[in-house]
C-alpha cells in the first residue's frame, strides 16, 4: 500500500489546504519593488522611470505612482537606486479591482 | 465604466453565486492571446504533483463550452480578438475572466496596430493576476480569489519598505 495512502487514512485528511506548508521556492521568487520614500528624490525617480521597461512607474509632482500590475519585477529600478528600492517579497497580488494595484508613494527625500 | 447601484447589487449576488457554485468545482480554459508561453509553463505546473491543482477541485478543460473560468494570458493581439470573443460567448454563465501576467494587465505592450495592449480592452476582466510570469503560487492564490476562497492581499499593500513609515517626519 502506498505510504501516502496510509498517511491519509491515519490523518483522516486526503486533501490539503492552500498552502499546505510554506513553499520553499517562494523566497527566491522575483517580486515587485518596495520603495523607501525618504531616500527618493524627484531626480532619482525620473531616472528609475527612464530605465523601467514598462509603464509601471510614473511621477506626479511629489508622488511616485507605482502600478504593480504592470511591473515585471525585472529589478532595474533597484539597480539604479539600490538604497531607495528593495524587494517587497509580495507575489500573491491577485486583485478583483485593477485600480487596487496602482499605489502612490510619497517622495520625501531632500532635493539636491 | 462606473457600476450603477443596481449593477453593484447584481455583481455582489453573482459573486456569492460564483463562490457557492465554483468554490469546490471549477473548470478552467486557458486562452493564449499572444503570450510568450512562460505564463503557460507556469499554468502547466499547477497540474504537476507539487502544486496539484486537482486537490482543490479545479480542472483544466479543453473547450470553452465546458469552462467556468477563462484564464487569459498575453497582450490580446488584434488577430485573436474574434477568437477571444467567441470563446467568451461560448462559455455558460456565470463565468469568470482572469487576466494573467503583466502582458494581460497592460504592463509590457502598449496599444498599437497589432495588439490591444491589455485583455480588458476586449473581455470583461474579473480578476487580475500580476507577475511576469505569475508563479504557480500566485496563480493558485488568484484562482482562490476568483472563486471567493482566499482573501486578496493587494488592498493592504503599500509597496513601501517595512522599515519606513510613510509621512513620519522626514
């Protein structure tokens, strides 16, 4: 008798919940950026927008508009501004409202 | 288009119906509208033993006539528009459309003579799953959100690094 069958009989549970246990691969997934508002300056944000391969980043005066839906988690913005951008670690981003994926981030850094 | 109060009530009713009917049994038809096939690779992994989609009662079906959920990938090339509309119309109601991957969400291709740029331009999308490609875990979460089994996390996210609180002095 297969081991999993015996285990299922003993536990009385044949199916598992989602996720059954933390997935070990989740830690190594590329994830969208998380920004540090105090490190961001308008000039830095403009440089990040210039390297972003998609329309994920946009600046509106002193706010950075980040569209997580359009982000491909390529990491180019983090390469331009390593101090101001980190990996968010969030990948379960499914949304029932498209506008919920668009986030505004204040730019609080001092202008050079 | 802003939903009218009547439409909002209908949408809520439909959402409850979908949760009740599809919660434990959902048939999925994937629709590739010009994707690079990496999304399809991730979708295929859902049926593999590691993720084992079938334990949740979700199944892939080869025909839209048997499908409850349309999993759409790619930027919706204009040549595929008619086929996409036909696939959607062939599905029995209630039906759910899930836009999968950054292309489908308008993140990679801009609207041009060859592509619409996003799935929403042609089909009414109910759930958006970002990612390039979305990992199988993200897809599972998205399907759970689509049938009302899992809560969405996005409204609570700020994409501001955890060590910085917004608007705190500075």
